[in-house]
C-alpha cells in the first residue's frame, strides 16, 4: 500500500478531465443515493458509465461522501478537493486487485498442478509479480484517470470471481464452503459485468484455469456436479453481458458501421498491443490519448507477425500437458484484450494503455517464473560443480530493489502529470503530435486554468484544425469562444462548417441551436435543439429547449420539456423556475407551486423565484402566502424590475391594488433608468 501511495499519490488532486466530465461532473444520476433508480440507470450515449451501473453506483457513493464532508462539487466550477475521494477509491481498488492477483498466483503454485519443488517459491513469486504489476507506470492511466474506474473495478471483480472459483474447487464435494465460494464467484461476475464488458471472457478463463492447473482432462470437470453448476452459472452471466451490449448503451462508441472498418481496427491493434508490451519493458512513450486515426502502412506488420507467433505458441502449449500453464497465460493475455483490442472497432480511440491493465499480469508472471527458473538452474549448476552458493540471491534482491525504485519513481513522475491538465495534454502532444484531439483538449485546459486566456486557447485550436481539419470538436470549441466574445455570426459560420464535416454531430448541432437562441432567433434554434434532445436528452439541454419554446410562446411544448428536465435533475434550478413561470402563464398556479417551492429550497431568497411563488400562491387562493412571498421578493431583489413586476402581479391577484400599483411604478421607474 505504501508503494502504491508513493506511485499514484501525486494524482490525488488531479482535476476531472475529458471522459470524467460525462462520468462524474455532468452525471446527474449520481447526485442522490435514494431512491437508487437514478444510479442504476446511468447516462447513455457513450459516457464511460453507459451500460455500467455498478461503476455509476460507486461514483454515487463518492458524491454522497463528498457532500457529507462538505466538499464543494459543482459542474459549473472546479472545486479544489472534489476529486480526491474518487482518486483514493481508484487507488484502493487497484491495491485490492493486486492482492487478489497475488492470492491467485500463490494458491496456484501451492495447490495447483505444478512441480513440487516450486511450492516453496509460491509466496515469493506471488509477491514479486503482483508488486511489479501494482507499481508499473503502464498502470497509471487506469488508476489516475477517474473515469477508468471501469477498468479497475471490473478487474477486481474478475479476479474475485476467479479466486472464488479456485477455492470452490479445493475438493469435489458439495460442501457449504464450496457453495459459498461458488455463489461469490457468480455474484462477482455479475457485478463485474455491470462494470465493464471484459467479464464476458471470465467463463472461458475459469474453465481454462481448471484444465491447466487442476483437472486431468477436458471432460472431467463437467462430470462433477459442483463444477458443472458453476460453469453453467458463469456462462449465464455472459448472457447478461450480451443483453447489456445488445441494449445499445455503447453503440455510439463501439461496434461496426462507423468510419473505421473491422480490418483497419484489427491491423491497428497489432501495432497497439505490441506497443503496450514495449512500454512494459521501457515506459518512455506513455500518453493519455492516442487519438482517432488508424495505423497504416507497414507500422502494424511487426506486431501482426509477433502476435501471430505468440498465438500459435499458445495453442501449441495447450497440446502438451506440461506446458498448459503457458497456454493459460497466453489465453489470459489474448482473452482479456479481445473485447477492446481485436476486430470490433472502438470509435473513440484507436489505442489506450488501460486496455492492457489486467492482461499485463500474464507477461509479468511469465517473466518472474522465467527468472526464478533461471536462478534455480544456476543454483543447481553451482551445486553440481561443488561451488559455494555465492552471492547470486543477494544480487537478485539488489536488482529487484532497484527495479522497484525505478518503477515507483516512473509512476510517481507520470502521476504528477495528471495533477496539471496543461502538463498532461502537452505531454500528449509530445507523444502523438498528429493528434488533433490533444491540441483541442489543451485549449480547454488553458481556459480552465485562466478563462480570460482566450488567445492562447485559440492558438491551440488553430493548430488542432490545421493538423486535423476533420476533427469537429475543435471547430465547436472555437465557435464557443467566438460566441463568448460576442461574435455570434462567426460562431454560426464555424458551426455550420462543423456540421458539413459531420452532419449528425450532436455537440455542433446543440451549440448552433444555443447560438441562434443568443441571436434572438428562437424559431431557428428549436429544430437544432429538438434534434439533439431526441438523441441524447439531458436536463440542461431540455431546459435550453424550454427557453426557446417560451420565447416563441409555445407554452405547452415548453412545459412538456421542462417537466422532463426537472425529473432528470433534482438540482436543476432553472428548469423548475421556468416551468413554474410557464404554468403560471397558463393559470396553473397549483401545478407550478411544487416546482417553485423546490426551486426556492435550491436557491433561497431568489427574488425571481419568490416573485413567481407569490403569483402561484395567489392563483391558488393562498392570499397570506402570496403577500408574504411578494414582499420577500421585493426585499431580496429590490433593484430588479422583473421581480417587482412579479410582486405587483401577485398583489393585484389577491386584491391588494395599492401595493400592486406601488410595485408596478417602481418597476417602471427602474426600466426607464436602464433604458438607453
């Protein structure tokens, strides 16, 4: 734990970034623990938690702990401590995964079908292999990047299920202990499926482990009732995984039919996988983002040849009983990479270091076992020659200590990059200079560091669009900057160009609708906003659509979308305020009251909300409450003519004409002062 704290500690204050925004910052489903329905239905449309409710619940628990501790957490502004708890949980889960990995290796060597002379090395091999896996810098993305808890948590459940299955097989009798471990394996598999799709390979891994280390042949496990039941139950969990995938939660990020063909993606993975392995041996080119472009030319050929050779060696190992442990390591490596790194395209990124997170264990175990075997041969050779044992083991421990220090230091340095978004993306540009997305995210990092530093951000955006003119998000962000500067016509041109590049891009479509609304063209904005709302509805977007409907006096439509927005986000103040106003305009004060009362709880002493409450109370015949709210509104915001007008309307509705006239007169006076 101490090593992990040193290796990953610098990232504890790293701010949310990139996918974290959808997974945590803007994820309204994690903002309340009860009822749990919200957390169990994470946002869709390709967010990291889409179709992964278990991870979403874990983020909900983090959010609740932050709230209980009084830690600020807001989508609108970066709170300095809001991400610490999330990073701590990621690191603890990583440590738990390492402990489970060590337990599996130790138990395999002690009780599996391995030569007896190796059993006394079980603790040493397990500790070294799991320790290297724990602190290697190649693991930093999975641990330090909050939204990639999906990878870490799924791996914890993967290892838990395998360990529980191994314990269930200690004997073939159906004992209470064996049943408990079998149930644990199935429950862990189901929780893992709710974390990430790599669990679909678990049943195959469990069966292959049984054959490699326990069973004498391929059929004997199926003749044992307890094993057969566990196999079938785990296979059933894969059916659950397939059902979740079929539900389409990840259709926007993975699958066929996009710009990348299956064979382009497969060829790219031949390069990517061997690149990960190279980074294990020499982690000099780690990067946060590999971009979207497929690998072309001859770059993937060496990897394709090497992986084909390893695959053939894996199959050959299964044909020889004494080599089946090697076959299992090969199967572990390929099967854990298969969901993300085979022929099914992941459209959002061509490569990612986190994908080898758990698969890396196979490479490490192989090397540690090979080193142990070499030391044993050296020791036997010296013994046969009658030579003294010598200081070989001492040298080995010194070398191991130096390796641990080097890996921990490299991980420390890498984790430190996560604490500063600008450093993180500058490093990404250095590693992948042709990646337009890295430049665009560096522009975003500049703005987060200093919202006034628009020129620096715009410079990075221009480079992004020069390097990759087809990368739509850069055009969208440039349009946002133009809109913030008041250059709305320029923003429209930029967004129109973005939509020519990608006519169905939701971000460009939404932003164009917002800009048209700023240009006072709500009738033109509505089709764009409605189009995006149909594809990926969220509370903020629906609220904006509601504003557009209100401006063109389509009150029924405004009420309909604002009601949905209010249901989707229990903390959405604007939706409740606008919904209350729309219902009041339709003389539906009784229906408006609950929304306005909620809005008042969310933001006490808001003059606008109190003024609307006064009108709603008046429409429902609650004269005392109407009068009290009207006076409170005028007191809270006495310089706002809109608030004074609301107060006047409330007083007029309950027959207090003199007070109403006074409020109307004050509102008129303020309007005349503000008029040019």
